[in-house]
């Protein structure tokens, strides 16, 4: 059973940067696409970014295009989310997802104005 553990969340001022990381256990990591999602208080969980199993294809929500970059390292079983020019509306719990069904526990990102 693959498990996902996110890290890197925190509190930063608007305009700042954070880098989230998701570490996966298990030997099947490189077989699956990976994604980042977020959930703000009182809102539904939403898609943020995704990367193909090889890392060659990425996709982003319109709200983060040009500011966030997703990447993965299959030799380390990690997927990162570099977040730049952060805005207060980026405040949420960020979750990584493996394939279609496996979620991490989430990491809190708070952006102050």
C-alpha cells in the first residue's frame, strides 16, 4: 500500500514563495500520474496541478498558471509544488494525490495580506 506524506506548508506573506513536497512509499510511484489539490475553509477540494508518470506532461489550474510549478523525481519518489507570488486566496490545505485514489494527509498553507 502506497502512503503519501506532504511537507513544506507554512505561513508566508503575499508575494512570497513556498515549496511543498510529497514523499511516497512503495515501489509503484513511477507508474502513476501525481497531482496537487487544495481545500480552503468552507470550499470544495479543487485541482491545482498534475504531472504525468514520466514527468513530461504537466497541467495547471488557471488560477495558478505562471506562478506554480509541479515536478517529480521518480528516483526519490517525490513530487514537489513550487509556489511563487503567493496570494491570500492561495490559503488552503494542500493535498497530494497518487493516481485516482490515494491521498496524503495534507499540509496547511496560509498567506497573509
